C-alpha cells in the first residue's frame, strides 16, 4: 500500500517538476533599485529577447509564482514586503537576485537605509551580476537556474528545500 | 449584505508590489462603487539615502553614484551634477562635449518616451503597442550601447566633459536609427490619434486644466499637455541648447490623449535636434581638467529631464568631498496631480492616470527632516523636529516678514 502511494507520489513529483521547468512563472519585485535592472527585466520579456519562448511568464501574484526575480539593495521599508512576498510564495520557490546592488548593495553599499543585498534578507538561488546585467545575462541566469532543476540533473522536492535557511531568522532579529 | 453606505464604500490598496507598476509605491483608493472618492499615496520604498551617501564619497565617485538615482534618466543626473561641479570650479566643458552631452540627453529622452508609451499602453490593455514600442526602443538602446558601451547607466559624463567622441561612422548609425524610428513614430501617432478603442481610454480622462497644473506644480510633458509653458530647454537653455534651440510642444486639452500627443511630438523634436547637432558638431577637445578640490560655494542647476525639471543643489566646502547635496526630481511634483485627478474617475482609469505622468519612484523617494532653530534643545543634542503645521506657520511668518 505504502509502496503504491510512493510510486504515485513520485510520478506526481516528476510531473510537477517537468511542468515547472518547462514553464516557470516569475514574479518581479523591486526592493529599492534604481530602475535600471527593472527595465532590463522588462526588456527581456519584449520581442527582441522574448523570455516567453522559454515558457517563462511574468506573474502578478506571489501565490502563483515559482521564481522571484528581485532587484535592488533592499531598503528598510521594502524589507518587510520582500519577506512577506517570499513567504506568500509556495514551495518550492526560487529567488534570483538581479544586478550588482541586489548582490551586495553595489553603489549603495553602506547607505543608511539599505540592507546591502537580497541575501541578507531571504535565501537566494541564483545571482546575476551587472549594473544592470544585459538582457542576455538575465536570460542566461534564468536558463542556468532551470537547467539545475531539470530532472536530468536532480529533482528538487520539498524535502530538499527544507534544509535551506529559512527566513524566520531574518524576521526575528 | 446590508445596503449601507459603509458596505458600498471600500478601500482598495495597491502596491507596493503589483503588476501594473514595476516600482514600489503604495496607493490606497477609497471607492464608492466604481468611482474613486479618495486617494492616498505612500512613497519611500525606494529611499536609499543617496544624498547622505554622496557626502562620504569624493567628487568623481559621486558622478557614478548619482547616475544611479534613476536608471531611466541616468544621464540627466550625471549631466546636472557635472554641470554644477564645473560651474563651482569656474570652468566650462568644451563645446564639442556640450553638444555630445545634449545628444545623449536627447537619445535618453527618446528611449524614455518610447518606454513610457509602451508601459502606459500596457496599462490600457493595449499590449500590442507595448510590444511594438519596446521592440523599436531597442534601436535606441543599440545606438546608446554603441556610443557609450552600456545600455543603461551609460556614464557619458566625466567632470569637465564627456568620455567618448561621436565619430562620423557612429553619427551615420545614429542617423539611420533615427530615420527608422521617425517612420515608426509617425505610425504610433496615427494609432494614438485614431484608434477608437485607445481613444476611449484616453480622451477626456484625467483632465487637468492649466490653472490646476500651475497650482499643483506639474512639470514636464504633464504640464505642457495642459498648456503650461514650462520647458527649461527653451526657458533657460543650457549647454548646447543655446546654439541649437528646441521648439516647445504644447497642447491645450490637458487629458491623457494630450499627454500622449505631447510626448510623441517631442520625439519628433528630439529626432530633428539630434540630426541638427550631428550635422553641426563643433570641433575641439572632449574634456578639460577639473581640480581634485572644488572651491567652496553653492550652486543650483536645473535641467529638463524626460519627465520634467531636475533640480540639483550642491554645496562645497573646498575639500575633495561635497558638503551637501539636494536633488529634486519631477515625479514628486507630478504625484499630487495623480492623487487629485483620480478622484471622480473609475478605478480602472487610475492606472492610466498614474502612468500618464510617467512616474519614476526610484528618484522621488527621499526624506526631509526639518529641525527647529532651537539649537539642540533635545537631550540627544539635536534640535527638535518640526511638525507639518509648525513648518506651515513658519513659512507664513517668514513670507509675511519679507
Ligand atoms: S544594479 Fe545598477 S542598474 Fe541595477 S538597480 Fe542596482 S544600481 Fe540600478
């Protein structure tokens, strides 16, 4: 009985993973960037670069999204929101930090109102450097993330994700 | 549900993360049925503390920091800052550098207006126009990249001039790009003026009369669409605008359609201006040396960004760092009009009204603390903060005492 259930579970996991890799829905959040990265993200979705051909779709609600594309050095006001959005997303979820200031604070590092990067607030899966990164770089980053998820490499299940650092620590402090 | 007034009145919160805006801003609209009865905006999510950070960096480093005040109109910030520093140091960039600065500023205006046209068409649900205008915008991005080496944040300025030259080959590439865009823009103007569906979303929506625009302090194309003659390139020409005058584009209707038409007609003006400058590019040096320490003094510079007037105040104390920097960008001035104009419109029109001013949150989010002149009456040694009402009374007293 148990075995049967496991097989069903496995098939289902495989299916969802297949769907996720082939059509990830992304959510975009600007945590206090200069806009440069945001317009480049938008540019990747428009005809010249067309991220949609990889099945990527820009989604409006955190509850429907698989991947969070996040820009900006995280200002103190945006921090709470970023955590809230991250927590509203369903497991498994992935975060892509886009732009130098999302990685480390960039030019804004050390400003009194910034947290010096997304990593300081929520766990990040992929980093795309550049100020701003070119659309090709953003596509490359997303493709690399997708490749790392594809069943050929390994399957990401909820259990795998559990050993990621949770946001709770960040919230508590 | 009981049919009371309270059950019909409802507050719709929007943001700071929401699909229509790419930037964080929070809005609350009180609606009665479909009609907005009250609007409230909370800004500040993108406040990073750039003005303070600028005080701890040297003159050259600040150039690159200030370009990142806003990624869409990054050149104008570098332009304003270098102009201010040059005026403080009492030097002038060579004419060729001034002309190249203006070329980049106009290219930036083109990219910004095309970007805006796409985004606001998207707000109207007209995604075809969004995709087309962004496709064509890539032409300008290519030109900017070829010229400066970067698509966004191009850092064309150095203190005392510009970083690169415009060679005849590059001039030809720019001309070719502009010819293509001019054709496309004619088509867009036609679409915006004649597409019945689109006109239903723009004609007579968000009307701002001239006196309203003046009272609310609207700037840039938003004001010009209400027939307010306010364009620093014409009123107080700077750099190469002195030698290459521009024509102010005005409209009397003040609705969204007028704002679309003003911006698109400005595109034609920019194409013409760039071509004119390219044909008459002054010869000479690209930059002059600027001392490492800038003489003490204060300087104000106002430039016309794609969205309106950018204001820079710089105070130097004679060292290699500045003492105080103040930046004011046009969106904060135009934001009042969004709050006022939304009232009485349908909720569905609000994104369009907001997009109509071409908002840019990353550059308008800054804090101001005004302290009493009581010289450290508080235990922490700081003067006490002034409340809004105190500030108002103070201003009235000061004004009357003049
Ligand atoms: S990385 Fe650069 S372009 Fe991107 S948001 Fe930060 S400052 Fe702007």
